[in-house]
């Protein structure tokens, strides 16, 4: 039997397939990006890409390889829509499509997103302007260099979405940095938790941390909760 909290998470976030008209402009932008032949010189500061190891790629190639599919981007939209986090941090802006879903779900939220590649960050900034978002601050640079300062200046972190540098040690380091600013209602979302043995090792360690009260594994994404109502740590694997 799931706890009431997990039941509500499944009902309103995972299984709520209600269409949102607000997704149309973002998905129109995604289609534009998938046709965009501008050439970018990309510096990948993370674990690299399994799709292409070249340093020059078109926006089109990046959009097809790196953007979160609509199914998952809209899931994150529902997550923000339901829980209404006010302070959101994203590691791995890419072209800004998922960031746009986060911003659209709660226009009052303060969103800080970090992108390693200067060329990619410039396209993302252009996209935020096209969509009219005013609640996104994009920082360009290495996560390891920028994140400590970002976190130190925030009173707390309501939602963090970690999508980049898919290696064991950086992932663990990011978790511990965010942990210093989490509270009862905070949510951490880790992308590609089964991408590699290293990521699986990191996920196992994170969900077993004493501060973590509940985790939900939907294979491509892992959700971490800190709610005190869980007297015993609970971990769920759910088909999505």
C-alpha cells in the first residue's frame, strides 16, 4: 500500500495526462529547433554524449539528441504545477526546452539554470526570450565552479533538477550541496539514473542517505523526497 503522499504523486503527477494548452508554444519551439541547421561549437563539460563525440554539431542534431522528450518534460511541468516550488535550480539547461516547462508551470518561481556550453547557452537565452519568460536566470560555466555560489546565495532549494555530468562523484557532490538547503517539502530530481553503472551506484547511494525519506524510480528519472511523514524510508520503482 502506497502512502497518501505517494498515492497523490502517482495520481496528480505521474498519471495525470491532462493536456495543457501552454505546452503548445514550447513544443512548436522544439519543432523549430529540430529543423535549425545553425552550426555550434560545443564544449561538453559533463560525461559526454553517447550520440556524437564531435565538438561541432547543428542545433538540429542537439535538439534531437539532447532534449528531454515531451513525455518527460511534461511530467516535470506537472511536478512543478502540483507542488508549486518557488526556488528551482537546474543543472544542464541544454536548449532550454525543459527549463521553459518548469518556468511555465510556475511563473512566480525563481529559476536558476546552469549550462556548460557557451554556444548552447546563447541559444537557450534566445529561446527564453522568444517564449517571454522573465523568471529564468541562466548562468554559463562549469557546474563545479558555479553551483557552490548559487546555493550559498539561496535561502533554500524547493526543487533541483540534475541533468548533466552523468558520473558518480559529481552526482554525489551535487546531491550533498543541495542537501545543505533542502527542507521537508524539497524535491530533487536526477536524470538518467540508469545511464551507466556509475549513475546507478550514485542513485543507490543517494536514495539510501539517512536524510532521504522516499524515492521514486521511473527508470529515466529518479525523485528524492525528504518528508517527515515517512517514518521508515520508502523506495518505489514505478513503470511510467
